């Protein structure tokens, strides 16, 4: 079991608080939602009032998590403390800033619980529980053991969903023995993995029109730099039409990196008013995604990351710089590998 030195301070803050807000960043996923719902159950069990906040609508594929509908887009008027889950990046809390709510949050004790490898940029955190783990849900589980928080059946299932999702079914690079042990412990309490998997699989079903759209996107994939870099671009009209159904990038990005010789897949979205976003996925052994995003002011994991450009640069310019930078980073990686062998 991992013991966190921050646990004592976390307990003090939560003991003092009556109403706690749990905050997800502007890129909610299974881990952030499952962690939020788990914290809610744990704190309600201690007779606390809990509000679940996320500045953006939760995407439809998250709706298989029981309780997702309790997440709201407005901060409550009064609360005593907050817990930010699954991010250490201030730039992912942009929605909060829109209504000046960030300073409001910062005026009360703020606990950050996160597992991302990037450095923390949340300067207003009172307590930072930021450790390498495969998922935030894993850190919550460890905190619960350390602080003797009671976990009921549903909470155990949520934590398992968070860990399995971020670890890609315990197959990702950052999965360690402890993550697998925790899943084993959760199974011992009665969590049924086959049942969780069938719930998740239901969410993989798509609207029929997305099957056709996916085909069109795949036809537009371009390969560069000896096929090492695969790129697709999604114009605003398609974002507008298909995003309510599914994130267009996610329809094809995993297929793109299945091409022989491809190391990196990048999906660009071109918005109105010159905003361009990129989603980057790398194959195992070619983890340059974090460095590629950092080049453009973004961040993330070596195998998965993203960035956003709003400075008015043209899409063509961004795209060619991305291809060039990706190729340089891949060359560097291969050079380092060759040096190691020598
Ligand atoms: Mn996570």
C-alpha cells in the first residue's frame, strides 16, 4: 500500500468542511468522473454535502457511469473546500476562469489529487496529492485505505472503472504491479470485471451515420515522413455536425496508428476564428507525444497528448511545423536508442 504524507492534511480539511465541491477539468474522462463519483460516495458516507462540478458537458460515452447526471456546470454559491481531480494543469480549468470562479475556488482550501506526469501549474492548491499512478482512481483507493474511508460496492466498481480505463485494461505503460493488486483487491470485494466490460462495450456502439463518416475520415488520412506520421484534419462543418454524436478524432486515431511504419497519429480540428487543436497518439516505443505538444505549449503523456493554437497561425503552417517537429523527435529517439546500444 502506498502511504501519502498529504493524507493527514487532506483529512483535516475534509473534517472541517461541511460542503465540498469536486472539480473535474475541461477534459473529463472515465477516470476523472469515476474518481469524482467515488469521492462523492465516500464523503456522503461521512455526512458531508458534495457538489460535482465540471465546466463542460460530459460526453455521451461517459453516461454508463452511474451518477454522471449529478455533475453540474455551475459552482455552488457556498462551499467550504474543493477537490480537483485528475489534472494538475491550470490551463485545463479554463471554464472556471470564464466567470471568475477560479479565485472563488482558491479562496477556500483546495485539494488536488492527480496522477499525470506533467508538472503542476495549479498555484492555488492547498494540498497537492500528485503521485505517479496509473489513474487518479488508484490514488483515491490508496487514500481510502490510509484514511480508513469506507468503500461500498458501487464505489469499488467506480474505482475499478477508473483504473481499467486509464490503464487500457491494465495494459498501458504506466500500469504497475500495485495497479494490478488493487484491481485484484477490488475483485475480492465482489467487483465483476466482465460486467464492467460489458457496460463499457455498450458505449462503443455508434450511430449508423458515424460508420459512414468514419469511412470518409479514413480516406482522408495523409501519411508523411516515410509514413511515420499520419494526419487527418477535421474542418469546422464536420465538428459542428458530428461532435454531438462522437468526437471525430477518436473515431479514427487508433486506426491511423495501425498503418505499418506509422509511429504517430495526429488529428487536427480546425475551428472558426483560427483556433486549431491537435490530438496526438503514439505507438508503444515511440512516445514523443508529450514533447511534441510541449513544442506548441500543450502537454500530456508520452503516448497521448494534445495542444491548442489560437495565435492566428494558418492551419497549413501549424501542420507543416507539426510534421517537421514530429520527425525530428522521432529521429532523436532513434538516435538515442542507437547510442544506448553502442
Ligand atoms: Mn486519469
